C-alpha cells in the first residue's frame, strides 16, 4: 500500500501566459530587463500569494507535516530541494543548458534568464512547504519537451496516481507503501486564457513534460512542476495481493476496520471483492496516526485504482 497526500497535494502544472509590468527586485543584476521580463511571465502564471521568500540557504516553513525546508539554487544548474523534518529530501533539477545566475524578485521568485535556448527558468518556494521549478518558453522555437530529474530518497519510487500526476512512495511498516510526497497533473493555457494540451511521463526518475503548442499558441509559455515532500496523512493504496486478502475477510494493517464489518449493507470485504473481480486494487483514505478507523470512515474514503507508471504498484 502507499499513501497519497490529502493535506496539501503538490501541483505539477503548466501555464501558457504573457508577461505584464515588471516587478521590483530584491537584489541587483546587470541583466535586470531580462530578469524583469522573466519574473513578470512567471508571476502572472503563479501569482504571488503562495510564494515564500526564496533562499539558497533554505527557507524553513512550519506545516501540518512538521518543519519543511525548501532550498532554491543560486544558479540554473543547481537543484531545488524540499526536505522533511526527518532529514529526508526530494530534489529536482532544472532543464538548463547554461549555468545562468539567479536573480530573486521581491515576491520571492528566482529567475535564471536565457538558461536554455529560447527559454528562461525560475524557482519558487511555496508557503505550504513545496517548491516549483518553472520553465518559460519564450517563443515557438523553444523546445516543447522539458526534462526534470528527480532525486529521491533511497527506496523511494514514483507511481502514477491515475489522474496524470505521481505519488512519491516509500516502503511502509507492515504491508505496502506510503506516499510521502506528490506531484499533481499538469494544466496549460495560452496568453489568451485558452487551454493547451500538456502531459507528463516518466523516464526512470526523470519527469518529462510535453506541451502541445500550435500555430495559434500565444507565447511565452510557463511550465510549473510543483511538488511537496514529507506527507504523513492521506490515502492508503493496497496492491492486488493485499486487496485479495481484504476480499477474503483478512486484515492487512491494524488501523483499518476488520473487512467483515458491515456499514449500510456493505462490507469492506465486499468492496475489495469487486476490485478483485475487475482486476483493480483498493485505496482507502485514512490517517493512521488516529488509530483504527470506523467501518463507516473506511468505506467513505474507499475507491479503486489500477497500476500504471513507475513500477505499477497495483500488480
């Protein structure tokens, strides 16, 4: 099984928008005009209400998952890091071809102008304890496929969540796995607010984003991978073997009710039986720290999923 974040799901999004008036900067830079334009495009896409002060030495935020430290790189060839209070961390590279120096805006957005061909890069720490690694495609010559290498803790892996995003999962005590971080599915729009198709795939631990621009796409294009790490509550995902145990009336872990418990004429075992019959797996929304869930709570948060992406945990 694995956990999916239900407290603050990290966004993995894409926006296509045009820049507006240039914002003020917290520090100077010889190429201030290019930096101003880069920040304007990014902050038009993301807004600034959830942007935390960026810092190459680390921004520490108190969240419902404990203290989270977000570190943004001083230059484009560095890595964005989100570290949980237990010291574990997930990092993300930027798709840079030039090690451009970063400039930080007053609102907390760090930009790396012209860090790749026809492309600006940027990073943001977010107040919920997450981070964005942004790409701005400045014109139609910019590549529409972008690659973000993820550095994961030992034993962690990426598993598709069934909605276009990914859970970052680690082994759990007892049965299955726990998702301690999450990346949401992408979205995209052009400068006129029109939606643009975009999607993500995996190449090992590299997140690959594809944006389907066309002759009517308004530039610049801003792509926004946003992720969190250190999640301790959410949804438990059971694999096929564990789902079969539930369907047969067995108990997998202590913090869900006995599968034979019945609520409104329906049992968890019966619910799991449907999953087995349809070649799917069961997921249950829980908070293990609260102890054993009531049958009603377990069924209310139940659902089905199929394994795909990563190593396909529903197998």
